[in-house]
């Protein structure tokens, strides 16, 4: 049985376009909740052996020693995360001492398992490099695909494979960022360096997946019969790689789920971003990148006939 | 694809066997690297049985990043705005060196990582201190500007006590004496040692809190109390005052036990070329032959004379190889084990250590007692408590702030490498005075309170230019100049980022990521076997090889494992099977065309290769840019994922392919059966497939 992917592709393209628009809208309205890696600042991670104090009480206590605008957030069952502007070690110690003085009792011991301070120059560097990395990865991948598919220039020029792979990839990334924008707005999920890593990994994987499908189409194109249309070739290529697409996604999902459930809380969001991105990547290779190839070819042909006429 | 010939390359059966054997060896070697302790057990077992002397593997663990072992990371910006551009890099290196010395010496961090990096125009120093939890102290210690001082010899001796001070001292010690005697009287009356501890003891609060108990002592701690306890019976309280180095004591013996057994032994060492500290030119084999012949003649009676005439240990001709009495942990492990397991009077060996071959004669064994004691302590004073002893060096007022610069130069006539110093006008004057005063005497150069050089003044130097010479190598001289410059040119550093992670958080992370990796691996393996059956099983073997080889490479190149790195590795497990999935799906198709098993599998590998290659290259492109972003988390992840992808291409293609050839060789008929997923021939072969199947160039 052959599933006619291309025939119903319009529906999926509309769904994808809709999702992408929603994603962009979410990013435009809410933006992302940037972590201190990007904004600069300090982050104190506190744990209490007894009941943790109210957030407002902590903020008030910190105000008294001159640490203003602290953001306090509950974490886990017995922890608090305190975010402030960039602190010197001196004011950090003062802040910690104050919190201990105010809230520590015999049965409620306060400890600080981790503390992070990122100065403005470090965060600025990270912002710039992250942006450049994303741009350069896109360009690098496009060049590579154009090179790898150089033998196939008909009916679609090889650089267009690269461009379409990039479109599918942008779709995946927009969905991931959009979901994190929603999560940031409603659940306070922050975007930090690990998120950039996840996005870059998704970039790589999304194209990885698209290439496998394109490779099959390329192989068929090189040896195609006269009677076959591009649509038939794309459909049969998709059908033949479907098993692989599903199985690869399953094995990667298995490892990601293992990490999500057993890998500790600190990599939760990182793994979540990867999970979303990998599903989107597998989906977009089949439902976006390949059908678009057919549309590009039709569009080219129409232009050509228009010119001739 | 277009350029590859479509004739599947086949290997002969024996080639395949050799390759499979090669893969097995690779796997075993990588396991040895990953788990050296098991391997070492095996090696020492073989050594015991055969006397081959195979060297054991270094039992080094993985390099763990700060997020896994806990610790502190500090990033500093070095303010080089006041320094000439050409000297900036050097002065930052100087700062790096000073920080490293400070954290090693001051904080006792054994493996700090102190690196410099340049971001745009900014110089940064990144300090990683594994195991450190006291950030405040670390920051204080590092942030100080290096202090360079010149000192001269102190000729003064400590002044004697004044009559007044002498009187005070006597009065203090008399009072102490009276106090302890009163305590003794009271104990004898009330029989209550505990109450007397609380009432009289001037010990540390923690000791008093433990009722004055010192725990079990041996003769190295409070030898005077130990000597008393050796004669006293259990429960007894000393009836005379025991004087120790710190004051006056009354002791109570609570219990006794056997301490650690110590060994009395002599040895003969035969070293060989390249062994530590060896000056002989013998080969290892000659040394071994020599020690074997000595062993044949050695007896308890002639051992000392044999040692005197043969042992290559320095001074052996005087000591006769006598090592005295030693306890556990004082000798090299192999030596200790042999000495402890030998019977008294026995000669054992040869034992191999880094110094060479040893023959050990065990002359005795002692088991000293340890005594559990409590004490009442009363403090006394000595003259040095009032007038401290005099330092060998005294300050001259000349410091780094008066040093203009230090650089490495070469003496024009002798060519000797030296460090030349240039002082400013104030420094020139001070230095001139100091050298005039100290002709023929040494002066000392102190950096952060530590003497780094003690040159002798040959002539008075009045022009502010000095040289320090002393047989430096170029690198040593450069290091010294750097140190001097960093003292001389204090580069202010500013803390721009810090991160502290508790060790407990780190070990939790290790546990959970290990668990996640293990569960992930098992699930992927199960999935592959259940879905693809026999080829699935082969791919799981390849996956194990993959896991072993990748971890082995991490260890060999000393990659630092971070939480993100482990995440990258776990993810790469999932992606590593992708190549196999591609091949197996192809295999299924080829089998459905009705091809024979072997031909189908060769074809599947050939055709899947371009997909595997192209798709992995894009992941690698991502990884390369991730490495470039450059912060710890990102790099750890990217490096492990990159390595993982590279190794997975090798295991998926070479390992799986040859394993499959080997396994398929056992099939009598060249046809697939129930052991292969999707082995049934397709009933209607679609036209498309015929096309692709017939392609031949």
C-alpha cells in the first residue's frame, strides 16, 4: 500500500503554516523569558529543611540589606530560587547571611546548593555568539545540501533542496520557540544556554531527517523511468522511508524520555525542547519538506510555460 | 551514489573473521580503558600466575566537570587598560600563574584549572576549583593583587625577656601548676574525673565537650601521655602531673587496643635505566636477572652484607638496606603488600616498583598498643609565647611597586639565561642601599609571602638594573619574569561571573544521568531486537561496541564529562541506531525483491551509506558551531555529541556490516526466515522498485 502523501499535503501544509503563525504570534506577544545567562544577574538556589518562608518575606529581608528587585520563586518541595541583578560576592554573602539570620532555625536549616552570577559582558558575549551560531549553522547546512545534491539539478536545482530543508527546519524551530514562549508566559519556564543548545541540535537533526527522505528521492530521480512524475517519486520515496522515520524517531524518543524521567530536574527543559523539536523534525520532513519539492517543481513549470507563451 | 559502483564489495570468509576478531579486540580494549579496575585485577592475577610483570593500567576515572563533582567556577576580567598592548598577553599570563599558585597553595586545590581567554579586546581568566565550597575565601584569595617584596637577611636575634616579662611568665606557670594540683586533689577526693574536666580543663571547647577524651592515641600524639598510659591500668588517673609540649595534664586511661601492625624490614634494590632516581645503565632484563640471582643466594644472615655490596639504593653501603619500622601507607603499595604478607624471617621478591626491583627481608613485626585517654589540661607559656622567634628575613621596604619591569635576558659573554630587573628612581635608591649593605650576602625575593628566588649580591648595584642568575632554563626564567611582572605590574581583576555547585547536587546528577543512560540503552536495545530480530541483535552488539569505544575515547582524550556531555552521549545512543535503522529498512526492501540474504545485506549497506553520511554531516555542522559558542555546558554537549556521531558512523557501518557478514555466514541457505523482520517477499513488486532494482551503470 502506498500512502498518497502529496495528495493530502495541502491540508498538512495549512496545519503547519497555522502552527508556525501561532508560534510567531506567541513569540511576538510574549517573547521569551530569558534566563540570567542572557540577561546577566545572579541566581541563588536555596533549600530549606523545614518550611520555606513566603516569597514576599524573602524579598523584604533582601531589601533591607540593599538588594532590591529580587525575584523569588518556589522550586521543588523545599526550595527557593532567588534572582537578583548582578551581585558582587560581598553582597551575595550579605544576602545569604540575612536570609539565614531571618529564617534559619534549629529545625529549618538553610543551604545554598548552587549560586550563579553572570556579569553583563559575559551575557552579552553569549547572546551574540548564540545568534551567530544559529545563523552560521543555517548557512553551513544549506551549502552542504546544495553540494551533496549537486548531481540532481533536474527537475529542481540542488540549492532549492537546501532552501526547502531550511524552511522545514525553521518551521520546527518556530514551533519549539513558540511553545517555550507559551511556557515562559504561563509557567515561568526560562530560556537559557541549554535552550540554545537544544535549538541548535534540533536544527541539525531536523535537516538530518529531511536529508534521509531527500536522499531517497534523489536516488529515484537519478534512475527514474520516463513515465514517472515527481509526485509519484516523492510519494514512493516517502513511503519507503516511513518505517525508518518512525523507528528512528522512536529510538531517539526512548532515550529522551529516559532522560526526561530519570535524568534529574536540571535538564528537564533541555530535554523537553529536544522532544518537541525531534517530533516536529520528523513530521516536517514528511509533511513539509517533501511535498514542497513537488510544489516548487510545478511552480517552476508554470513559470516556464508562461514565459514560452 | 552516482559514482559508486553498484557491485557490492564482498569480503572472503577469512577476511570477515579477522575483522570480527578485530572488533572484539577493540571492544575488550575499550572496556579495559573504561573500567581499568576490573582489568587490573585480571592483569595482576595473570602476573601472579606467570610472573610476566605486565604493567597495570592507570586506574584513572573520568574527568568530571564542576557540575558533576561540585565546586566553584569564577570568571575574571583582567583590566589591562594601563598596560602597553605588547605586554598585555604576558601580564595576563602572569596573573594566571599567580592565581594558580594561590589556589594551589592557599586553598589546597590539587587540580585547579586556570585558563586565560580573549574575547574581543577583553582578557579573561577562568578559574575552576573542583571540590571547593568556600567561595568567599577563594574570591578573597584570588582577588588580591600579587605582592612582591625584597628582603635581606635578619641579623638580629630574639631579645631576651625583660625582668617584668620573666616575672609574669613565672607567675602564669606557677598558677597553672597550682591549678592542676588542686584538680588532682579534688579528683582523689571526689573520684569524679568528669566534673574536674568541666571545672578545670583549659582544653579546646570540643575536647571539653567530649569529657576531655582524646580518643585513641599512639606514641606520635602526646608521647608523654602515651608513656604514662603504657604503664597505667585501665581506669587509673595519673597521680603526678604530666608535662607535654603545650602544658600540664592529668590523664585518665579509659581503654586500650592493638594498634596497626608495623613491619621491620630491610631491602635490596636493583634499579635499571629509566627507573625513578636510577643512575645505572642496566636494562630492565639485566636488573631482573641480577635480582633473581641475589634471591637465590640471600639468607637472613647474609642479607645485610648482600645489600651493602649490591643494592643500588643510595647509602645502602652504610644502612645495609635497613628500612626500620614502618606502618601502612608509608611505602609504595606493591612494596607494602609484599612486606606485610611475608612471614617474619622470610625473604620475598622480586617486587617491581617505579624504583626498580626489590628483594625484601622481613626481620620482625610489632603491634604497638593504642590507648584511649581523657585529660585535664592546663595551659603554660614559654618565652617564645611572649617574644616570638625572629624571621630569617626582614623586609627592606623595596616592593613590586618600585619595580619597573622584569624580563628574560642572556648574559652577553657567558650566554647564561637570566632575569633582569629595572627599578624606578625610588626603587633604584632602595636597591642600591640594600646591595651595598649585603655584598656577599643573599637577598630574598618574596612573592605573596613565599620566597621565589634567593640570589647572592656580588657587587653593590646603584643604577637600578639588577640581574638574577642561577642556572635557569629559558622557561623557568620566563616564569620568574612573569611572576615578577605580575607583582610589579598589578593587573586588577574583576569578577564577572561565578558559579557554585554543591558536591551533593553533582553526585545526584551523576546517579540520575547514569540511570537515564542505562535505561535508555536497555530500551533502545529491546526495541531493536523486538522489531528487527536477528539484525536488531547484531545492531545491539554494535551499540555496545559503540558505547564502549565512545566512553574509551572520552577517557583517552581526557574529555571533561559534564551533565550536558552525558546528555549528549545518551542522545547519541538514540541517534547511533539511526544508521542501523536505515540499513535494516533497506535490507527489508531488498529481501522483498527476492534477493538472497548476503546480496541483500551488501546492497542495503551500499545504498544506505549516502543517507547516513549526509544526514550525520549536518549534525556535525551544528556541533562545530556549538563548540564555538564556547561556554562549558554547550561545549560539553557538543563535543560528546560530535564524537558520538563520528563513532556511530564507524560502528553502524563497519562493525554492523562485518558482524552481519559473519553471522550470515552461518546460514546454510542464503535466504531470510522468521529471524528477519519483513522477510516475506512482496507479492506484487511495484514498478518503481523494479526500476531502482535494475539500475546498473
